[in-house]
């Protein structure tokens, strides 16, 4: 699929969802890499540190989206050209609001942001999708991958509104590329954490691996999520892409094949899956973005 390559001159980035856990890390990483960041979210929190502008409001409302893009264009200077948009604003899990509101807010925000970027000629949009787009994580019942490791072309198994909201957001990005030529990259994140959040998740999985069977024991260190966003923002690309981003190993102590035999015995095994190999295929991440995430052995207690 054809599309625009990212313009080298633009150094301003609009980050929606800038006050969230991934958002704060993305803002800090981009600023550290020399970008000017305009943040947008429902509330400021402590995420405005370093942002040249910050817009508060609901990104599923056109007014907030318009204000956010206006702030980014103003921050970009005379020509109003900015490098791209990182769209992270969304309910990050089911159960925070109703199923209907989860679907409405997540999909509408994505659609409004992506379409605004396309109309204004923004060259690159990077969005946060989720491993839940496969449909297993929040299904409410045990579903099994058709095959493993799960790649971006795995069949859609969604039966929950959160997973559906991510599938539809990916389609909205693809539509934007088709309509305007904007380069769009949707990153499928598993559980993302660092510090106490990550330690608590690993301890939970180590004590009860069954508790994480629907998430396929996937995980990602928060700084790596931010690095992946920057890689997606700056890589030489055209068209639309959906990309798995995950640690190279599982969160469990048991070998991966043992986990499969116990919890997903019907899944077709494609590849070696030796040791504690991840059940998410990250070949596309390495090939397109030049990105590889850290594994458990690479992360210290201080992280």
C-alpha cells in the first residue's frame, strides 16, 4: 500500500493519552530524542513535564481533537509541519466503563485523530493497538490460538468489546492510509509495565501461570514500549502496518512448550519455541522497525 514517508524536517509530535503509563514514557523518550512534544489527555497529571503545550479534553470529541492538532501546528512553527501523531488515548482494558462506552470511545477517538491527521497531511500516525485484538485475552472464556507463535495475520477471534475496539481502530488506521496516503503503524502491545507494576505481574504469573493463559504470558517493559513507538515514528516506511511488540520471552517460569501442552493443547505449533520463547511473533517488528525488546534477563530490579 502506498503512502507518504515521514518528513525529515518535522520535529514536533502530538501525543494523545500522554498522561497514561505508556504515554508518560513515550513523552519522556521523544523529548530525550530531541522532539518537541504536544501532549493531550483527559487530565494533565504529571505528564506535561517537558511538553511545549498540553491540551486537556476527551479525544472522542471532535473539539478536543481540533484543539490538539491546532496546538501541535502552532508548536511546529511557521510552516505548521510536524513529524507525526502518537495516538495512545483509549480505555486500556474492559470493565472501566460499560462495553458500549469502551467501544464508542476507543474507536471514535482513533477515527477522529487518524482522519484529522490525514486531512492535514501529517505524514505519520503511530497508534496503540493491543494483543487483545487477537480476541483471546478478554474473551470471558477459554479460547485457543489457531497457531503459535501468534503473528499479525492470525485469525480474528474477538468476542469482547475491548478487543473489537482495537480491531476497529486498526481498520480505521488502514482506512486513513487508503484514503489520504498517511503512513499508519498500529503497535499490538501485551501487558506493559516496569518497576513494581512489572514485578507484581511476574510474581503473579510465577505463582499461578494459569492466571495468564488467556494473555499468552506476553509482556513488555515500559521503556521498550516507548522505544517501539519512536521506532515506528521514524522508520522508513510507506503504507499501513500492524506490528506485534513483545518481550522475546514469556512471563512464566515453565518452558513454553509445557505451557502449551497444559493450557493450549489444540494450537498448531509453528517454529521451535524452545525454552521460554514468547508466543508472539515479533519478526515484523525487527524487519520493519529494527526493534527488539528486552527479555527478563536484561531487566534489573531497579527497572
